């Protein structure tokens, strides 16, 4: 009987602790060479948690484009809604990551800074190498501009034309402009509210160390809401 009591108590305590886990989020700073493996690990950890939204907090000056591309693929394939939130700045790669949040889940504070620009490349080497690198850079720039436009539900060259019309310089976008362009959905930083439901049921018993113990099952359902 003591074994049964301890066994059941441990299950209930574990499920109780699981139920009241606080929602977790992923913080994205600058995009370095090793940023994608870390992002991938943290993102998959959040997918395994009993929460129904994956929030990504962005505070970034930008960085390596190839690290960004893998992140965009993971967000697009996510079975859970992904919320992207910027309080401070989302420059370059950060702006693209911000736009990649699921529709209705892209947030920026009223004072946030958002910047988009063409891909930059420190091209050097032989004339042939420089020509090849320039071709690759132009193709990559077209790809990123198309992704940003697609995430904003705009024509393919929407942002490329905006940058061109601005003189091919860094294009700063206010949160109001970002919302008008479709890059974000809401101009505020949301708070996280969590609704927890735990359902217990006793199924067939199991024998442990010669003692017949009821098999206790517990299902935890957590719903996270993002509110002003």
C-alpha cells in the first residue's frame, strides 16, 4: 500500500509541476555562424513543451543571412503558431524573422526600430571570384526580398522597389508603416496569459515489485493567450 501511495503521489506531483510550468520563449539577438544550431535546439525544446504558442523575442542588428534561412524554414513548418515580437530593434535579418511570424502573431512596440536593406557582401579576390560572388549576392538578395514581400502579402518586388526609391540605402520602417505594409500585425508588446487544465483518469492496474497498482493517467492542456 505504501508503494502504491508513493507511486501515485509522484505522478500527481510531476503532472502538477508540469501543469504550472511558466510559458517559455526564445530570444533572438544577432545572427552569427552558430546561431541556427542554437535556435534549432531551443525551438524544438519549445515544440515539446505543453504550450500552444512559440514566442520569439527579437532584439537584433542583423547578421549572417544563411543562419536566418534555416530559421525561416523551421517557423514555416511549425505545427504550433509562432509569435514574433520586437520591443527594441529588428534590423536586416531581424526584420525578416519578425515578418515570418504566423499571421496575427507579429508584434512590435510603438517605439521599435525596423530596418530593411539589400544584402551586403565583403567581396574580394580575383575578378572571376568577385563576379561569381556578386552573382550569388544578387540572387540571395532577390530571394530575401521575395520572402519579405510574401510574408507581407505584397507583390514580389514590393520591398526591393521601396529600397530603390529610397536611393538603395538602409530603409527604416516605423511600426505604423510596418503594419500598413503587412510586415507586422499589431503595435504593442503582448502579455502572456495561461489557462491550464489537468484531467486525471485511472486505467488498468500494473504490477510493480509484486504489488498491483492502479495506472494513473494525467493529461495536461495549456493554452497561452497574447493580450495587450
